[in-house]
């Protein structure tokens, strides 16, 4: 989500802006999914109590939990958990262990799911819907993966993080343009990878630049030819001049 700041919101935190966004868009009976930055008591409790919505997010390792009557840091539970179940998600196998727990900073009960990917990286998820299965919580959280991949790529390659505009409408327009560029890139990458394997990103960007430059110069060529026919129509040097102009433009295409 993009949160723009108005003059009245200059001192608001990202959590305040997230709550304001949920209120402004009349979110009700939904499932709000967030990364560790937004997984904290104010937003979690607001979702449940104000918007009648459940929250699923990733806990930070310094959060203190109470599991089976004992207080433990999330990071400790993360490292000590023995995975007792597994599920398939796309081409990935995810091992996990579920707990009913109480996060000391949150005033409502939650369900905790410790996950481990095939590369042994671990994460600890939490859900305010304690009736959800561990597998379902993992499926919900996986919806963030494509979004995270998009933002990472867009920030590194499409200048998303360099946007200086502050109005919400302008940010929406910028996001639309970045999304279109991202979709074009993915389509080109898929086309290129049908014939080649492990194509580097910079090669695909080069292909895009070439395609755009050819399109632009083709347009300029057609306009220039039309103008030359008008300007040089009655001049005995018109044919040589048009030929020279054609050659100069074709060299660049």
C-alpha cells in the first residue's frame, strides 16, 4: 500500500496512516495481510475491534510470547521449534509448527505458525483468527510474495523508491505506470526465455530500450518524410535531400 501524507498527517506514523486508509476505504470483514513492519498491537487490535477484520502478519524476533504458560521471545521459539507438519505451495515445500499463544503486547489471543522453507530459512507468522489451520495461514501469507517481489524489483529497476510526489492521486498514477512497465518487462522476459535460459535482467532492459527507440524513430521517420515532401516538393534538390534524410534516420533504427 502507498500512503500519501497530507498537511494534516505530517506527524502521523505509517501505522496511523494504515488505520486511516482502512477507515477511509470502509474495510470490513476482511483479512489484512502485512509484513513485520506493520505487525504490531495498534494495527492488529484496530483491525479486529474497529473493522471486524482478521490480521495475518510476520512477527519480529524480539516480540515476547506466552506459549504453554511460559514466556519466550519469538526469536527463541523460531529457532527451537521442531517442524511437525508440511504443506506444498506451488513448487515449494513448507514445513511448519502451529501454536496457540498470547503475544504480551496484544490484548487478544492469536495463533502462531513457525515456518521453514526448503533453504532452511524460517519465519514466524501470527493470525487473529485462531480457528484457521496453519496451512491456511501460510497460504494467506503467501499472497504477499508476489507483491514483495514486485516492490523489490520496481524499487531496484523501475525507480519506484525515487518518486517524490506526495498527493495520493499522483502516487496512484505513478504506480500504474510502474506496474505497466513491470508487466511489459515480465512479458518480454517470458518471450526471451522461451528461446534462452537464465537471461540476465540487464539484457532484457536493453531489449526494451532498443524496441522503444525503434518505435520512436519510426514515428519520427514517418513524420519527417511527410514534412520533407511538403517543404521540398518544388525544389530540384528535393529527391537528394529526402534521400539523405531517409539515410540519416535509418542509420539510427
